[in-house]
C-alpha cells in the first residue's frame, strides 16, 4: 500500500512566494496615475493640503506622501526609493543627493526659524537669549538635518550656547517635545508654529541672526502627473496655500 | 522513483530552509563587506561615537544591576507561587517583551514625563527625568527586565522542592535559603538572563529616542549614534554597527553553554 503524499505546499508554492516578494521589492516605475512624493517633515500639513487640492482637480491621480527629515529622504532616494517628487528643507539639503537622480529642481518656498514654547510658556522665554539660560530644557533638531544645521548657524551668529537637552531626528519630533510639555523651548520653523495652532506659542528670532531657507522641489522621474503636481505647487494656487501655512515665497 | 521522491522532499524543505538562512546571513555579511577596517579606529574615535559607546556601557551595566537587584526577588516570588495573581503578573511581564519599543517610550513619557502620572509629583522637587541618563536607564530597564525575570524564574522552577523543605527544617529564612542554596544553584540561569537583558538593553532604540531624546554624551547611546551617523557619515554608522555586532556575538558566546551546545 502506498501512502498518499500530502499535497500541501510544494516547491511551486515557494516559487510563488519568491515571485511575490520580488514583485514587492522591485523599484518598477510607479503606475502613471500614482504620484509618490517625499517631503521634508516641515511640509507635512502644507503638502497634505496641497495634495488634497490637487487630487480634487485631478480625480484620476492618487497621491502617495511620505514625510521625514530631508537628510533621511535624500538617503532613501540615493538608495533607490521609488519616488517621483522630492521636496527638501533648504537647498543645501540636496547636496548629498545623487545628481543623476535629479531631472529638475525649482525653489518653491521660503521659511525662517522660530522658537516654539508650550502655550503656557512655563519658562518665560521671550527671546533667543533666554535659550542659553542654565537649566532650561531646549530641544533642537539633529545637526545633520536642515533645521538643526540652521539652528546651529543662528546660535553661532548670535553668540549663544543653547541649553540643549536633545537633538531630535526631524523638526516635527523636535516640536512634539514642546507639544507634550516636556521641553521649555524648541527651535523649529515659523511654518511649524503656524501649523501647530494653539498647541504652541511662537517667539520670533530677529532677522539679523535668523537663518532663511529656500525649499527646492525636485522631480526624479518624467511622470507627467508628477510634473503637473510640481507645476501646481509652484503655481499661484499652490503658493497661496503654502503662504497660509506660514511659508514665504522662495 | 523512490530516489526522485526523496529528492523532491529534500527540495521542498531545503529550498525554504536555504532562503531563511540567506535572509538572515546576507545582511550581516553585507555589513562586514562594507566595513572599511583601516578607518575603523578613526571612526570610533570621532567625538560623538566614543561618548555614545561609553554611555551605552554605563547605562546597560546599570540596567543589568537593576535587573539583578530587583528582578531576582520578583523571579523568586513568581517561581514559588501558583496563585491566580501570579499568573496575571507573569502575563503582564511579557507585555513589554512584545510591545513595540516606541510604544514603551510613549508609556514611559506618560508615567515619568513632566506632566506624567508620577513625573508631575516629582517636578515640584526639581526632579525631571526625560532627557537625562536616568531616562535612558529607565527605558532600558523597561524592555530588559522581563527577559531577566522570565529566565531566572524558569531556572528557579527547576530547583528540587525538597531542598527548600530541608533548608527550612534547618531553620533557614527565605533570604538565607535564597542566598546560600537557590542562587548558587541557578547561577547559570542567572548569568544567561543577565546576558539576555544586557543585550536587549544595548539594542534599545525606540523607547530611548522617544523618552530620553538624543544628546551626545547624555542620552545618545550607541544605537542612536548609529542612526544619527547614517545621515552624516554612513561609514561611521557602519563602523559602530560592526562594534555592536561584535558585542552581540560576544554575548552569544557567553550564552553558548546554555543554548548552542
């Protein structure tokens, strides 16, 4: 008597698994109606709005957005992340970007630094000078990400050594420490203070020592929908939206 | 026929087994091939790496000490009780084991943060935990303690109950019995629990970043330094990763007697 072999997972099934994995992993050109955008963390609220407005006008287009520090996004693109559009906080953030990946780059927004404090302002922070006060809990972005580099430049110009307790991975993580009430102050962008609404209060930094950033929007593929999105952001309506989120013209 | 069937069955098991091995080994091998050995000493001497390694050594050792001091008695109670409450406590202990570390970080903030459950009562005394080295130790202890307690509890359960009965007839108290009889006998379990907890503390990332932040020399441990370096100088990140890999292999060596026989 022969025992019947169980007919479960044969080699064929494993072949299917391998093929499926390969399909997931291949950086194939995104479908023409899906636009993948990698954007600096500071653009979170503005780009959510911009993409919602854009898809309202272009019902056939699906937007996929991912936010992170510009330094992280550039590394992702250099390592082959499939994206159509890259929007960075400041032009120097694009320096480590593989030049062969760039098809076009356009400045589309400007931003300046601002101090964010909890709305109750428990440490009575009234200006940049206060951030050097001993015992104050100041949170900054990591030195490798644009908001951290800009903050370091501003403190150097002002001749202040900040009482920093943490250098966070991106500007939203930095702001969140103030929103949670764990930090007395954070140096973020003016747009972040605007986007946070009542949760935090902004304390301006004088123009003489402030660091201004020009945000570039970069196309990585020739996808026509991606180009249409970039045109929308750079165009009049996109600029109007960006200004309502606290960005200036580039 | 028989041969072909044998071959097929070999392939059915061999192909996935080989794939599993590849999935695990290739990334480690890739890390080693990308290492620039001549740059290694220089990379490790950079101003952020050395303090990060030192901080990791300090905090993980403190965590291991806390596990030993606080975890051993807990393991002792868990090992000798079959009470319903004990079973609940044991289930509770496994939660940090499987919890995403970043969730642990949020939970720690809610407990020890300035406005947290316990933190709000500490703040008036000028005690603030977040962004301090103490926060790093708390985060590491939160994730590492369960490993230690469960390992030691398992070892203690293996003890012959007659030993305790005999010790009692000789007039030994709990503490006396634990110190002179039980602990020397569970020493291998204690050591492996300690090594496991230490290794888990060394790898801690999510809870630390969320709860303690990242500041060189104060809260930026080695894994956080790897993450920070990746955006500035990936080669430094690879060099520190090599060191952490070497340390992990070393810990495995310590555990060898127990699991790798």
